[in-house]
């Protein structure tokens, strides 16, 4: 790409210019288990900075053990429920 040119990229049928892509932040989720209290802490990072911290309510032993196998998408969907609180 030459200086001054704008790069156009299509992602999921949406048009993004190089300027828009440069301003987009990557969102990451980190989940930490507290085995004693049977709950999880979920941290959401954007651009390398923690922007939100959530905690699940206490779970039953079987729920807690099942959640250990959750994927990132599972946790994102979990945050759409009301089974947590913001820390």
C-alpha cells in the first residue's frame, strides 16, 4: 500500500477502511476460578487494559465443574445472563 492510500477490507459483509481498523480494539476475556468459593471472576480487556470485572454467584459443585470447560464464547454468552455481578 502506498502512502496516502486507503485500504478497504470487508469483514462479515461490513466495509472497514484502514483508519477504522487502526482504531478498533481487541477484546479479550480472562477467567479465574475460585475453587473454595465455587465461583469465577471474569475480566474483560480492551487494548490490553482491564475495562470490566465480573464475578459469578456461588455455583453448585456440578455447575462449577461444568463451567471449567467453557469457551470464550460461552463466557461472553454467560455475561448476557444475570447470573453474575460487577466487581
